[in-house]
């Protein structure tokens, strides 16, 4: 590959000029180089290392660019960033790092390019391309990262125990890259993750979730989650999930392994959604099964109420990992709590009233719920598989039909509480609430259409039975 051709963008030529004027060396390093060599979409984030001051280099580059983009300076870290076209370019001085055991924040000193490459997490991220005039475009590869790219191997530049203990987030990153790139983690590196797994406890929830999200957004997240499980990290981060990997047998009766089933559901949903929160819902949809599991002779294994408990457990996970406690949480909780509803529907005769209730309860998220439930079909019996999917097709058709007719997705009662109060000359009271609820139930059950006159007549009939008289 001709690396010079890949560095034709003006920003690289300007960096060369700026570095020359400052009499420092400069290199593009990390993800941009890795993705270039893998012929993936080049990252829009570009890391440039200066053997000298990264901040001064950024300021000089900005000065030489036509529009003189604003430079953000982070003095504490010795870094600076500027935006050029649609690229975020970070400049950092070459450095060497040393760590203290209780922190992932290193003590930083100025260093050489070699020092800087030594501190990188993986050989494939330590690759650098020269931006210096004398050897512009030359690849600097001290750890055979190019060979690791060709062999699809994740390996640390130095002793993996030191690499992971210094910054335990690198363990998550190794697994994430394996999941994203379909690479294997080199055996010694994988064992080192198991040895250092407890070090993950010094990493903040936000950073852990950032890596989990990236694993969830890979083509086949089960690859990453199985590695997290194999190394012991998953038991620390999401013990609710590993608790599902426990198959019991009583009187010759066993239940399916809900851990592996869950990973299959997550993989199943990926071709149908890029919504990370729907993928989270798939990951957590069965977490209530471990604590609700019971066996009795009549029914065998049961998991009564696991969806409701799972919704509560999802909130605890979000709180523990510092995930957003807003609409994202509410969405995941709704999906987990309702995850069995369409499945039950697909097993029985699909009635209009059952579909109306489903659409009413799911609201705008009914399509997401159906996507989750279709992914939840993991039976290996071809006849059962086909039957479920055929039934889901019927449910989907009914949803469209019911929604067009009854408009329950964004349900608004055709007659308001204020109108009912005026009709019977009442103040806010239990009776008004009962009448409103009765109207809603009548519409959902299909007793009356979702129309004003039908609701008005229904209220009069219902009120008469309750002993209420219309105001004169």
C-alpha cells in the first residue's frame, strides 16, 4: 500500500509544514492508521503525536490553515484539538507514562516516539505514519502491528499484565476490538485479562458503559459478551446476566440456558435495529428469570413475574453503571416489562382487544417491542420457528388494522374528565375517575368505537348504573 496517497488531505501537508517550522517531528498514529491499513472507513478522529509540544504544533497548524480554526487547549493533559472540515484532530506531545496502583491516571513525562508507542494499548494501535518531510508516509511499526493486523490478532506492545493493570479499561477495549473487528485476543493477553479482572473496579461506570455500547453495536455482540464472560469481567460488571448461566434439573426436568439464549436474542436483533437502547433491552430482557425461577410438578419450571422484576432490576443496573436515568431507561424498562406480551399473543388466537391493549400499553414503541419479540424466537424446531413468525405476521397486520380504526397508539379519551364533570355537575372525584377508566376499557375491549358520540352515550349508561344523574 502506498501510504503517501492516503495522506493527501491538506491537513497532513499543513502539519508537515508546521512541524518543520517548529523544528519538531510529527506522526499520525492510532485508529486512523489502523483503519487505513484495514481498508475500513477512516476514522474522523485523527491523533497526531509531536516529539515536542503538541499544543504548540496545534496552534501553528491552525495559524497556517486558511480559516484558522479555533484550538481547544487541555494544558493538564498537554493536548490540543481543532476541527477541520468534518475531522476532529487531536495533537499530543510524545510522552512516557507511569501509573500508581489505585488510579488509571498516569504520571506523564515528555518522551520519544518510541516511548509514546510503548504506552499504546495494542500493537495495532501503535502503528504510526511519518508526517516529516524527509520520510513522509513511512510506516513506523516497532511491535509488528502490521503482521498482527494481517493475522487478526489483538496483542499488547509490552507485558499484558502491566498494560492491563496500569489502565484496566484496556481489558474492555481488547474485547471490544475483538468484537468489532472479528479479531482474536492473543492467548497470553486473554489470560492476563482474567488475572487482572478485579482491576476493572477502579474504572467509572460511564467508561465501562461506553465500551459495552460499542460491543453491543458490533455486528455480533455475543463475541464480545462471551469474552467478557470467559475472562470473569462480566460477573463483575453485570452479575445479573451471568446469573442466567445456571441450568438446573429436577425430576429429569431442565430449563433452557437463559444466558446463551439472551446472547442469541441480542445477535438476532442486530440486523433489524441500530438503536443501542433496543439492543440493551434485548440484553436485559430475561434478567428477572434467575430470581423468579421455581419448579413445581404441575407446571415444571416457571418464571412468574420475571418481566416485572426484570424492569426493576434494569433500573438498578442503570443506577450502578451511571447510565442515563431518563427516557432511555424508561424505554428499556418498558421493553423488558412487556417483552413476553406479543409472544403470548402469537401463541393464541389474535383478538382485536388483545392487540388494542398491546398497542395502548406500548404506545409509540410498539414497533420496537415487536422487533425485540421476533428476535426472542430462538427455537431450533423449524416448524415452531415458522409458526411463531407466521403468528407475528398476523399480529403485525392486526396492529395496523386496529391502529387505523381505533387510534389507540397515542390514546386520547374522546370525552374528557372536564366534560364528564360538567355533564353531571360534579367536582373532581372517584366517580369521575371510574367513568374515565370505564370509557378507556370499553374502547380497548371493542365495546364502543373510539368516537365522541359513542363515548358520550356510554358514559350516560354507565353513570345511570352508578346512580349519577345528568345535570339539568
